[in-house]
C-alpha cells in the first residue's frame, strides 16, 4: 500500500495540493484525473519520491517496490533494449552487474566467494534466472521483434522506445505501478494488451490518462484532483462523470428551491410584519428564514469549451469519390491504389497502424498534396475544413494576438466583441484572448484550430487526430460536438471512446489495400473476418 498524509505543495505562492491524505491499496487500479495544470503528473512524482512536498509525507509498505513509466525517451540511449527493460527492477539489475564483475575476476578471494554466495541467494529469491525471459516476453507481447533486443535504445524508432519503456515499468511484478499517459503513441494491439495486463495485475496501479475508454476498462477507482484536494470515488471514469454531474445538479436544484422559499418568506415578512393579526406568523416565518441555508456550490476548476459545428448548407448526393490513389513519401509507398466512395451522413474513422499513410491521405483529401497516381472528385455542394495533425505552420512564426489570429478566418468583418465571444467559447477570456499565437501550448493551439473550423461553416470536416494535446474536458466537449454534427466527417483518432461514439463507418488503410466496414468501432474490432484479413496482411 502507498499513502499520503497531509501532503502540501506550493509553487510560487500557489497551492497545487493542500493537506492531501489518501490511501492507495493493493489489488486496485486508480485513475488520477483533473484539469490540465491541476498537478496529476506532479502528484505521481511526489509518490515516486522524484520531488518532495512542502509539508506532509508519503508512506510505503516496507519491502514494497515502486515502478514508474519513464517519460525521458533519451535516458537510456546508450543501453541495450533488453538491459533497459531489466533496469525496471534496479536492485535485480544491480545484482546482475555485481555478479558479472565478480565472475570476471581471474582470482577469487574468500570475501569474493562469500559475496557471490550472498548475491546468488538474493538473485534466486528475486527469481532472477527468469528475468531475461520475462523481459523478452513483455517486449514480444508489445509487438517488438527479437532482432532489436540487443540494439541500443538510440538505434530504434521513437514508437519502439515507448514500448520498451512501458515494458521496463511493467517488468518484475512491481508492488506499486505509476503510469503517466501509458497509451500515448501505442498502436491499438498494444493498448488492448496493456488493458488486459492491468486488469489481471494483482498489485496497486495509479494511472494518468486522457483515454476515457482505457480508464473505464482498467480502473476500479477514480482519484479526482480539484481545488487542491484529491477525492476518491469507487468505480470507473463514466461512473465518476455521471455521479458528479448528478450531485452537482441536485445541489443546484436544492439551492433554487431554497432561494424560492427564501424569497417567499421575505415577501411575507415584508407584507405582514407591521400587521398585528399576522405578526405571529411573520415571526415564525422569520425563524424559518433564519434557519434556511443555501449550500455554497464551489464551481469546479474544470472548464469545458463549447464546440458546435454549424454547416452553412446540406451536402448533395455526390460527395466524394476516390479512385486508385497512390502516394510515395521518401522511398516508401504509403498509399497503394486506395479507392472508396463517401456518402452524405457518413462519419468515417480511418484506421490502420501506419499513421503516415492516414496523414498523407488527409493531406490529399484537403488539397494540401497531390496523389502520384489516381484521382479524387468532390461534389459541387461540399465545403471542407481541415484540422491537420501538425498545426505548427499556423502558429510558429505568427506574431498575431489571438483576436487578430481568429479574425483572419472569419468570413465577414466581426466586431471585437464577436471575436472575443468565439474565443471565449474555446476558453480564451479576458487577457488570454490577447496572447500571441506563437506562445500557445499544444492544447491551446488545437482549441484555436477548432474555433477556426467552427467559423468555416463547412459541411465536411477532415480531422487528423483531433484529440491530441487536449485534456479530458476538451475531448468530451469535442466528442459531443461531433456527435451533434449533422453532416459528413472524415477523421482519425487513437481515442477508442471517441471513435466508438462518433463513427458509423470504419475504413482501414493497410499496405495491402482498404478494408471498408459499415458499423460501430467495437463491432469492427470484434469482427472475425476482418481480424483474419489483418492477420493475413501481417503475415
């Protein structure tokens, strides 16, 4: 078990946490949630001992080991892949190195013999003889080939590094597992494997994630950071969301009833306090008024943007036809003879393991690039708006204030108050609307791009990983906005719940062709015929 007692942390006079006392017990998986900037990652660092709190302390059951998903992808660049995983259990790895040094000696002293005996006993107790085999099993389960196991970390790709660091965190059956955004940059198969691993994991897990489906699948509890406190809820993310929405509504409704009752009593007292015949009633009602309390509902620190796409016109029957599109990027053919037809009302999620293929297709559909072969034809009634995966070209060298940045995408000259109204919907109010575009964070940039799309009035939206960099509140708002969108949507996303709730059609792009499935994302994932095709392509 790991727990905190009275933990307080302040940065520059601002209390990030105040007097947090909480227990995380064995056998449970805790989802740590909160608005951006609330301190989720910081709290994990306090638990792991990476940073100290100003007050309070962390308690760990004696003898238990904490394992952390490392965020520095360059930390182990000079270390072989298999050794990087073994370092997930520092004491075991230390013993292995000490043994190697001692056995390499040409002459053994008595002290060396005693030391080796002690190390071997501890090594056996930690099941050290199975360590490399366990590490290889973890790496293979995450889809990594044996050929890279002896390579140095600097010699493998960034997505492979992510998987190695995840294997490192999971290695050696840790007692406390701290995972900060473990699904980032993972492919679908690896995420599903991780879900199963954590569901069957018997020790304590504390995880930060923006993936609502993942939190729902693995979490037994939700630890909610708000107002510098952490409140524990038993249940998954959906339970927490529905419960908090319900209780806030009940509190607001009760306040409204109390306010109405108070107004009625005040009016009675004002009318009859001077009337002798009614004075007793007035006095009694004044006592009722004195005893009537209004609960002070503290507004949540979470802020939800307002996302609503209103197309200027409906699209006609002829929407989009793609015929035999092929494209080579560098020396790799990422699209090969891709063909499909999009109909009005289609909300299509493009799936597949090759992110570059999907991004390249979207650039072609949006007109940013031309295909090497093939053609595409948009219907005359379509108007398109595109949210690229890489939006740096809109912001990096732009010195505009946000009011001026958004005004350039308005189709008519809007007043300052109207421009600020649009920015306010995306949570840029007051002085935040005067920020320079080139200093925005990743999440702020995506919110600006969504505002640009809302202003477009387009009836076809093309969105490349729109949930990237967004917090859970913004993802929820965007999710609901796209469910309400009445026209056509083409998008790609790694967010399972986002795809499941928005898409009515899945098109999978693979090196061997296109798989087109009309139905929900879950049905597509569980379709045995599609799984068989995927295995054929992979083999």
